């Protein structure tokens, strides 16, 4: 299953409509500017993990529900079969395949992330979100920037870091990089 930012934006708007909030009220609750919130709703702007975490915290809506449109049902175990992961493509940065989308009350989100190569001079798309993060390179190599420090990781390398620090990734050598990302919530 594949989804995109427009569909995520529609689900965010649907939540706002269900809550009977104005865009201004929703933006205030989610600690963003109204213009930025409306760009999220329209699917015109990448939606960060920290924004999704605020929705989850403020309204009790699971991140998987907003990202993938599926309500997690499993609470003992959840299997993701090969090539069957729910996928979201974030236009300007990453493609996420969720490995935990069907499990309810997660303490972690686990993704296979693919980053396509960009021109060398392209800035990092940086993210900040609560918790900690683990990345392990499955294919290719990448430069990860954490708090303005560049680190190079190749196949089999892993890194564990405080994800409240600004961080972003770039594929190297003009080839996509694929990595396992585990986001642990506080």
C-alpha cells in the first residue's frame, strides 16, 4: 500500500473537521503557524515526525493512523510480510515503509527508509522529534548530519542518537541509501 502527503493532509484535515476546530485552533494546539498548518493539510509541505507526535499526544490518534490511514489493531504481535509494508513517500526527502503500522500503543516506530541521491550542494532536510533514534544501513551509504556534525555510514554501520537534536540524511555516491530506522518515544 502506498500513500502520499496529500492523503496524509486529508487525514489531518478530517481530524480537524471531526474535532470541529478552525485551522487557527488546530495550529495553536499543534504549536505551528496557521500558514504552516494549512500547508500540511493541503499536502504541500513535508510533515515531520515531531508534528505527528504532537497530533498523537494532543488528540490520542496513533501516528500510523495519520500516516497510513489504517487503525492499528494488534496488541500481542504484528507481522509485516516481505514487500507488504505500508509505504508513504515524502516528496522532498524520504520514502518510509512502516514495519509497525498494525500494532497498537507502540513505544517505537520502525521503518525501512529510502533516501534518493540529490546534488552534493543540496542542503540536508533536517528533522527534530522527541525521543531517540537508531539507524542501520542496509544498502548504500549516507552522510548523516546530527547537530551540525557530518558522519559517514556504510552498509552494516549503525548509529544511535538523541533525535531532539537537528538531524538529516543524504545518500552518497549517486545511489539511493536504504536503512532501518527505529524511533523510540520518551
